[in-house]
């Protein structure tokens, strides 16, 4: 009997169906060894030697693997083909003490029967350069997190944390907010001429001189020009016709998939990766179990020749030869650091149309598969072709231009239906033709500050500067949100006060290492370790020597933050004393200055919800209990004193009711809204997710992992560090 070890039970289930009874396919449930939770775990003096431990919850997994390893003739390590997967595989061999002669490493970027069987034919050794690179990353993150977080807790506020990459992402968001606050808008006007047939043209020249964007900067100036234009007679002075082609975008890599899923589907990066993992590891399609997409952590645009030919064959059957280019479209990877996988993200079988698999997927799985399938198929199609017409209208003193675009061949847009290209048919005008001016309008504009980051634009910025890896983008964002450094409002990141203070303190004392350039250089260094161009210890030593000096200086010179009360003009409704703004664990709030004699408090800014009070119909607002638990209260207080638990949007795994926030003498917990009929309760950080082992629909955060909330199930998934 041969043993095949993968990370997840879903992946094991899919591969097991391909291999049959000769192979025992088991899951390690992600990492089985890591640095200790309650100690540093890195010996700086001994070349940064890490001390690995098997977490308590993973000991049963390791014990089972040890037994299986001893009973097996050959042990195939079939973890993911990136550095993380290589490291997991190495840790499996170390924890189980398997005979190195029995170990073979196989890698594949899609979970199909053919790919698995091909991988078994060409096994290799575990790549220790990749393992060393991943280990160096883990040690770097441990050094920063373990050494810097206590500093923040001591000098700023308890419970804060810092991360080598997360702090750079926070700095980007905070710096952008500073730009927005310091931005001073400038007024400017554009002049629009309306001609017969409702043709609108924009004024471009006055007396032969090209107008600058901000030149017309007041209504009076715009009105003066409008009155002068109305006196003029216009003719068509030029008609220019051109043809342009719009090429399809390359197939998805991790970052572009996350960006597209955010912009087009409204998915968070974390949600996108969770769904992609399911599609990659395997879905039951009728009697078969199929991995629907290739590996989803990649920054390479490369596509296997076989996959290209399958795509062209499917396109021919669907649309005919008119949409297929003579030669396949090949896309070059732009990132010089690309190394995480060998292929872009694509469907494993292009002939599996989205509508064919829809009955077997939930709504979100279908949406993401449809997006991936369309992007890949479109990437192998001909460009879309447009006819562009530019018409210039002129008088003695003024020139205005109108532009028109018509689609003459849809090309890849036949498949990629997410395009927002707007067509506008050109009128049938002739050169020198007189045209009637029907109206002239001025439009007021203001220059705008740079936009706040969205998930998509932040990922794009991180990728552009080479910060982090494809596998870390989602975790970076998730960490910033969970720490309360930023919030997402209208899909945009807003830094919170604690995030701003933390970022500014780090920027003041650690600007040499917490910046875009240095973080990108560290990524390059990790790549050099993986390519055997730089020694792991040398990389760590360079970083630590620099970091230690900065850390010592910060401990000595960073002032301890002591937020002071801010006065207000409001009076306490209970005792009449002035109200002041105070700083608490959950941000700023209003409190009576006569504390502790008077303990009146209220939120600084009440968050109004769409939920109506079931007693008086007024909007409900979000409030906080003394224990920090949210609840809803009527905005018509004190006339109406109705309150109700805060709805979380999460579903009870027992009855399907909604989980709400509650509190007791032991602090916050979640309970079912159907209480007392349903008495389900749970504490901790939770999310709705289906367990691949037992089918339970709720996960709870345990230390750094998401685990099935079913007490009878031991399944946990790994959270990758940022």
C-alpha cells in the first residue's frame, strides 16, 4: 500500500476517487508543525534556528500519519506546489520521522485524474530551497510580530499587533487618507454644445488655442463664453474615422481574480479564495468528483498547450472559426518575482460550460467558476473591433469635438460579458455641412482627491510594488479589519483612529523597514533564497541587525500615548456637567466630566440602521454595552426605550435562525434569535462556512485557525500569516 498525503480532506476525497484501493489518500489538515504560540521560538544566536512544535489539536493527526507511514511502501507528498505547500510537505516528513528513502514529492496544478497519474510518473525530492525560503518568511514574520507587538501594547494600547507586510498595507491606507484630507478641490467648467439630432460636442479650442482642463474656473467666465458661442454659425470642419481593436485580458492570476471578483461580484478577497479553494479541490458532478479549476495561488500567466487546444476546440464548437485567432494568444508574466505556480487560473476542462455545472454548485461557487471560465475562454479569442468617428464642429472662433464608437465585431466580448463598453453611433454628417446649434450648456466640475482604496485597488497596489505574495493578500486585508485598524464602508477602506496612530508611530520609528521599497526588497530576497542565490541565514541576519537597532531606539524614545479628554459644548442630561470625548477600547465616546459621581455615556456618532423599531417605527441605532456587546436601541429614546439584540447576519447551525450578540457576566457570546425554542450559544469569533468533514455550517476562530464549531469534529483550516 502506498500513502498519498495532501492538506485538506476535500482534496483527499477527490484524489482518492482517481487512485483507487492501491493508495491510501489522507489529509494533514494544513500545517502540522509551527513555531510555539507562547514563546518566541527562534534562537537568534544559533543562526535563527526555529523551534517547531506540534500543536495540541494536531497531535491526533500526526499520530495517525505516523502509523500510516510505517505501514506504507512509498509516501507521496502531494501538497500544493508553492512554497507553502513545499514547507507543509517537509514538516510532514519531519514530524512523522519517515524514512527519507520512502518519500517522493509529487506536484500538480490541477486535480484531475490525468494530472494526478502524470505526477505519479515523475516524482521528485522535496525542494529544500523552497522550504528554506518559506521558513525564512515565517521567521521574519515571527520576529516582527513577536518583537514589535509588545512595543505597541506598551506605548499605545493593549491588544495591538504589527506585521511585516500588514503594517505596510496599513501605511498605504493611512497615507491615502492624509492625501484626501489635505486635498483642496479646484473648480473648473466644461462647455457643451448641442447640435441637431441631439449631438453633443465639447468645446476644445477658442481662437485656435487649445483649452487647458482648469482654464475656465468660474461660472461667470463660463457664462460669458456661452453667450459668445450662441452668436456663432457652425459647420462640420473635419470627420476622422479610425478602426481600433481591443485585445482580451490574460487569464486570471490570484491578484486579478481577487480584483475582478471584488469589482464584478462584490466578493471579499477572503471569500474569493475560500470559494476558489473548493472549486480547486473538487466538487461532486453527478457520479464523478472533479477539480473544476487549476491551482488558485499563482502569479504566472502561462497556460499549458493542451489546455489552449481544448479551449480552441470548445470555442469552435460554440461559436465557429470566426472567433478563434490563427495562432493561440500567449501572455507574458509581467512580475519578475512570479514563482508561485506554473499556470494561470483556468478551468481544468474548458468544455465544462458554466451552465453544465450550475446544478452542482451553490450560487457563489457558480458565479466564481463562471467568471474564471469566461476570462480564460475570452483570453483565447480574437480582439473586439470598433469603428471610431471623431467629428469637429467649428465657427470663426470656436471648435468643439464629439466622439463616437461603434462595435463592428464583438470578438472576445461575445464570451466576456462583463465589459461596460458604451457604444454611440455617429450621425451621417458631411464635411463642410452647416449644422444648427440648439443649445449651449456649462457643466461645473471640481478636481477630486485620489480615491480611497477598495479591496481590489489595494491588492493592485500591493502587487504593483511586489509586496506580499498571492497567498497573503486576503489575509493581510482580513487582519487589518479584525484588528480594528480600518473599516470597510461602501466598499472603501477608512482608517480608524487607532490605525492612524499606530501607523504614524511605526512610520516615525521604523520607516527604514516598514515601507514599500524595503518590503519589496525583502520579497526579492526570499526569491533569491528559493533560487539558491542567497543564504537564508544571511537574509535574516541583515534584517535583524537593522531591526534590532530600530527596536531598541523605539523602546527608549517612543513616548507613551496618553489620550486626553477632549472638551465639548454638550451638557450631561443627568447632572448638567459638560460632556467630554474620551478614548476607550472601542474608540471615542462621550462621557460626563463628573465621573465617577455621574456615569453617563453615549456613542460619539450613532450608527443608524435600516431596521425599524417594532414599537414606534423609528430607525434603530447601534449601541454598545459596558462589556462591548453591540445591541440595537430605538433612536426615539427616551420616548421609546425599545432595545433588541444586534443581528450578525450569521445563521444558527441547529435551526437556521439568525445568531445575535448577547452578553453575560462572562462577557460577549452569540445566541440564536429563536431562543428559548433554540438554545444554541457560542463564544469567540465566528463565521458561516460548511465543514468538509461533518457538514456543520459554522466555524469558530481558535488561536490562529478557523475550526469547525461542532464539538465532535476536529477539522481546522490553516490561516496563512501576513
